[in-house]
C-alpha cells in the first residue's frame, strides 16, 4: 500500500474510533470517506451536488441509474419493496444518514452525553432533523423495526419538510401517517406504519456509512426515489449519469423519428451509426428547442464518448 492510501486508511480507521465518542463524523472524516467527490461541499463535509443536476436527475429512470452504477462496479446501490406515502411522485436530494440500533443503556448514555455537550436538544430521533438543509433527505437505518420503531410522526414530519423541502427514506417505520399525508410536498419511502411510539431504540450516529437493505449509503450520496424503489448514487457519478441518460434519450428520440419517417432501417439505427447518420443527428439537434442541457454541455459530452 502506498503512503497516500495508507494515510487514507488510517484516517478512515480513526474516524470510526473517534465515532465512539462523537454523535457525527467531522467534516474532515466525511471528506476522508468520500474522496471521489471533487466539487463543493456542505459545511458538514458532505458532497453538495448542484441543484440543477438534482432537478435533471428526476427524469432518469431507476433502470438507467442502476445500470450505469453496475457498469461502474457499484452493484449494491438499490433497495426496493417500499411503502410510499405518495407513490406517483419523484424525490431527489442529498443524503443525511442516521443509524439506529436496539437500545443498549451504556452506549445510549454515551451518545446522549456527547450530544448534550455538542448543544443538541430534544429526543435523539430529532437530532438528524436539526442538521437538515434545503435539498437534503433524511435517510435512516432502523433495522426494519415497525412496532415501537416509528422514527417520526406528523410533528417531526413538518419539521423535516420545513428544513429540507424533501422527505425521508426509512428502513423502518412512521406513525401519524394521515398527518404526514397532509404535509404538501412531503414524501416518504418506509418499510411500514404503526400507531406505536419509538421504544427500546437508540441513535448510534449521524452522517456515518449505513446499510439500507441491499444498499450501502454514505453521507452526501444522491438519492433517486421513485415508486419502483430507491437508488443511492455516489456524488462523483451523478452529473455523468444524468448526461448519459439525457444523451441516450436524445438518441432514442432521433432514432424513433427517423424510423417512423422510413429514412433508416432498424438495422441501421440499432448498430454503430455511420458518419452520415451522425451528421443527420447533429443537424436534428440544431432543430431542438428543448434540449435538457446546454448545447455546449452536449457537444463536450459527445466528444468524450463513442457513439
């Protein structure tokens, strides 16, 4: 192992040792576990994917996102089988992660003592809400506990939406679901509903790596949530993923139009395009007034790929 990798490994290792005394990882520790991101970061160290990319991500299908990540070697970034508060809507945002565990009094007291020293107030399940910013999504692993595992009700739901204008992804449950449904714009992907309140659970950490079913999630990951499931995207890949999806959609629109017109055969469109078809595609792009990105962004992207 070279010195750079050794230093990174030691820093990551030390972050987990320090976590025994910290409620959340420090900005430096979050940077250490997300080294692939080279752009802007939030004050807490999480990658801050630009809002314009988040907005464009809404149009990407789960299959496109899943396939792109699989090709990059990320095979464990999807979780399905959710109960969704508003099934036909889409939610995108940046992950604020939280880990919950079955209650162990000594560790629970350690977390509460540390949290008090950090100025945190209220019940521990409200602490992740306090750190939310516009565009964040509260992502929590509460080990699929439904009865006595309800992380929020409508009061906390209103607080979440006021801070983030998003919702939640809980590998666990909620209560007051009728009240949550009344919060216009709020959504949630959850594993169940129960009228009980949270018992025999403890917060183990905020903005640390967590498991959400089949997926591993890091703070600052970008979330694409649709009724078919949730994809957790490492921030360093989001912009290229979005551009890839948009380019493929433009190719498909062009190909479908030319097939309807009878200008080309399916065999010509489905294989590597000839120079004449590429030239026709570029001219067709000049007629489009609704490109999903700027023409410069599109031209730069096309230079970097084989058609």
